[in-house]
């Protein structure tokens, strides 16, 4: 990486890009830094009482009005005011790096950085640095506390960081811990003034036609940041506490996660931003060849439908015989893996009450782990491991090495983890510092054993998969399983039209699409509220490098539309959001990482919709065959979800596709070049 350090100039002039500015004729010093494209501007200053304050604008529009910064502690004086600027540093970074998997193969990192070194002007003279990185699509900033004589171990009681908007904007949000502790709530859109404490990412539609997302990056040994609505149009950082009320235990030197503000003129600009990734550390895994995006099937949906049970008994799903049937199906249809839940001791009775009954090395008697993995390898399929903890995090940690050694022995290289309990170890939030430490330990231990992780009931994603790309996917939202048992009837048609601009800003989502059968009966009358064509389109719209074909194998038999699920990749060279309106519809195109094929997914809410999609993202001068899976005549998610029309047509970059989406429907397209210009 080449970093160019720009000399700082002191001027009594107006601010210009990437230049430090001192106001003339007053003692107030204002420090301004612009993005590389000069479209964004970050302004930092100290208030009259010496409190740090920042503001941020995008293309001349105020995004964040002057907002205060700082920290408060237990047992020691707060660090919120009485500061002076000791000195500043300024840097420019322009580089690119490659992901082993992702929505893009190559990521551009181009930002200007301002580091402000602060010191208390009186008393203990403690030090605090604030680092700003300004990108063309937003800003990230973090606090850094150097090692120093008068600040050692601290208990953070409050983070003062504010996000003050110029308007009472509309915001897409979910509540904190009120409905559950897994982020599994419906996103709702209200004015900011109608919210209390909300999770991030929170996505704002501003009154001056911008889209803004507030989140965080590189959440390491810290508490998650939520947003507490205070006076006016202001949110402040509200850290998730330990059970004893302390927010964060830290010792200098330490840094906070990055607080991030992404901005765009369109919602799609947020969905394709790499800002979060760029604020994480480079990959720490030297050899990533074993980290492979995977499409899989599993003994899973049948359990949610109560066809099978996780625990032992006549309907036990995780048997050697049943698993081999799934392996045969996977091998016959080109799937890489088979997920099996309920294979290990601990599932009998109310397993959610106390996870200490789980053993991660002892299979049930009717599940022959060694025979199953031998059989799978023979068929060029891998078993995907499953570790449900019921929130007993320390119990799981005590078995991590043995569990992963066992999987190394039998050839399992990916694990779905789960934490179905309101708390970890019966007292700590999933997204407090305790949970953050636990999930990191699991990821790092898995990396040592060359195992990929699919984490359910997680702490939110903050770009950590750049550093540890074995963290493949997470849940952290309402997935397909809600369509089997949820008392509210299942996921609404608009749910997945919101996800790309909210939850998916936090990273890959293991939603588990692919349902083809809608005739099942559940006690709560829950139902998949889409058409079959929309289930296909979700493979493109919702990104995950681990993609499941979620339905029972027999529901795919004889269904021509199943071909799209077999064809669609889960690792991409390039991604484009072609058209969208949050909560109504979204159309996304992605280029396959391993071919010249493009895939397009378009979905709608409960309204039927006609869309006209230009194909100008295709290579000019090349003819393509578009294989289109569209809603058929009479398709409707409520009354007739099944009709799918499959057709082929020749297209090129000058054409526009006219698509008709049924209520709750979608369109999925594979676009293959017929000839390639050399």
C-alpha cells in the first residue's frame, strides 16, 4: 500500500479540498478536510468549552450539523471538554485490493484522512486522538486513546458522539432489544421524531433528497453502538451495556470502532458502498484457498415444518439414512454441501432453556458422523457442521478446540453456529462487549482450523469479513424460517425490498431463499408470501456467499425453474443496483466471478409492477442470451404463487428489458454472452 502524506497549509481563506483551515481574526480554529472527489467535506473544531465537534456535508448539502464528541467514564473524570489541539496529521490513500469472495472482486479505497491530536489543557493533561477518513460516499471516524500515565484501565459509562441532522428525516429502523435480541424485527419507516433507541444500520431518506446510513465498522472488543434519539433532530451513540451497567472495559492504548456515515443520491449508492469494508483491517489469513463460496441444501426446513425433529425420536431428522438421501440430492444437482441440524447430543427436551447440555463432539447414535462424511466425500459433497449453543457461550468456548479438531478429522470445513436465547450465558446481550469478544474468538479459532462460519443470532456485521473472510455469512434479520411458524403470518412481501438498503449494509445475509411449495399448513398459518419467480430473484438480490436451496428436495423434482437455483453463483465480480425504491421494488445485476455471465434479480412488494430496465451494463458489441424466469399469467403471492414462464431471447447493451412483476413477485434472469469480442 502506498500512502502519500500531504503537507498541511495554514490559510486565512475559505476551505478547499484536503486542506487544513484556520479561521482568521478569531481564536477559533476550524479544521476542514474534503473527499478525494471534493464532493464531501468534514469540518472539525473545538467549542468554546474545548469540546470536540464535527459536521459533514455532501455535494453542498448539510448531512450532519455540528455534533458533539467525547467519552464519560466510571471512577474517573470524563473526557468531553477542556481540550486543545496539539497538532494534526493529514494523509491520502488511493489503492485497490481484492476480496477472496464478495459482491465485488476489486475494492477501491480512496480517502483523505485527518488525525486530530487532542490534550486536556488543564488537570491530568490526558490525550485523545480523533481520526477522520473522508470518502466520496461518506465518512468514518474513530477515537484513539494512546498509552499515557494518567489514563490506564477505564470503564466507559457513556459515549457522547452525536449525529445531528438538519431535518426531522424519515428513517428505516428496527428497535433495540425490545422485540428480540437478534435484530429479527420488521423494518419500519417513520420520522426520526417518532423513534426512541434504534439499531444500526439505520437508513435515512432526507428532506433534501439524500440517502444516508449511520452504522459502524470494525467492531472489535467494544460494545455495539445503537442510536438514542435525544432533543431536536439528534441521535447520540448509546453503547450496549454489560449486565453490571458498564458499557466498555478498556485499557490504553485502545481504539473505538469506526462510526460511519454513508451518503448517496440514490438508495442503490448505499447498497454498493465499500466504505465499511475499507475501514476494516486487511485480511489476516495468509492462505485463503480453502475459503470457498458454497451452495447447499439441508435437513432444516422440514424441522421448521415439524416434519422432522431436532431431538431424538421417531421423527428425528439427523439420521445417517436421511442425511445420505440429502447428499445424493446435492450430488445429483451440483450443490456443494448438506447442512444437518440436530446431529449432536443436547437437543432433547427444552434445549433453549440451558445450552450446557450440548456436546459438539458426541453424535446421536443414529448419526454416524464418520460414515456420513466418507459418503459425502465420495460424492464430492461436504457435510456442513452445525453448533447450536442456546446462548451458552462459555460452554461452547470450552469445547471449541475439540469440536473443530473433530471436524478437521472428518473433513467438515464450514459450521453454522446458533445462539437461540435472549442472553449469552443467561445475562449478557449478544451485541455487548461480552458477545463481541465471544463471536471474535469463535471466528479466530475457526480460522486457525480452516473452518468457515455462518453465524446465526449474531452480533451485527461491521465488515469483519475483510479481516477474517472465513466469516462468510450471518443471520441478524428475519429469514425464511419466519414463513414456517411466525405468529404474524410470516415475512411480508415488502420485507425483502427493504433488506438491501438496511440489514444488508451490515454484510451478507443468510436468508435461505428457494421455497417452491406453498401448500404446507402451520399452526399460525404462516406462509411464504412471494411467488416462485421472486424466490429465484432473491438469489441475486440478497447477497450471501453461502446460499441455501431451502425447500425439501422433493419439492424441486420436476420443476424447470429449479435450473436457475442450480445455475446462479454466489460469488461476484461486480454488482449494480439498476433501479429501486426502498420498500417497493429493487432490481440488481451481478456479474459472475468465474464467467462472463450476468445475473439479474428484480422483486416487488405486494403491488404488481412494470419495470423497464436498460441493459447498458453489458459489454458493448456483444450479443447475449437472456434466460428469463418470470411470473406467469395469474401469478399472485396470495392466490396463485406457482406460475413461472421461462423464455429465452437475444439481448445486447442497447436494449431495455420490459418486466412485469406479479403482486409479491419477481423476475430472475441469466444473461450469457453468445460471442466475446477479442
